[in-house]
C-alpha cells in the first residue's frame, strides 16, 4: 500500500519552488500521518522545510500521482495543492535547500520520477487554462 503524501506547488513569476533532498529536487511536501488532515500536514512541512508558512491555497489538483518514493522504500500516493507561502519576496527564501527554478531550468535538474510526473501534469493543466 502506498504511503500518503501531500505536496505543494508554489509558482511565482513563472518560477517553481523546489527543495533539495538527497540527490533529488522535489516539491515541498511530506508524509501524512494516520488521521492527520492534509492541510495540517502541508502547513507543518512548509514550517519545517522552509521555516515559512502556507499563506494561501488556490486549489487542489484533480489528479493524485502514485509512484516510487525518492526518499524511502516503496510507493507514495501524492495529493497536490497549488498555493503560496508567506515570504513576500522570492529572494527572501534563504534556506540553502530551497530554490526557485524556471520551467526551462527544471528540465536540467535531477528530479525524482514522481516530481517529474507531478510537474508534467501541472504544466499540461496550466497550459490549457
């Protein structure tokens, strides 16, 4: 059975915020504990990983993405939210493991397969808007 995970896509000015974990760049996110609310998990992850907070959530993507976890054995099932963090300026994201990337520069990064799948779906969906 896949581990339940929640990720957030933060996009500003055509740039996506990614977190470096091990050898891979990933979307900010984390494992949902049994009985935990997805939004509570997302808020805790953003606080822990980026020393920030979720400022707003615009929507939840219709698709749940399942695939191999880049950081633990087994598969993950990812619920994906699109939102923003409270840091007003992009340059104020100071965590050395968090960076903003353009769509073009993301193609050159070492992304986990699940992150690739999520971003491909997100970009295809936003292209149709």
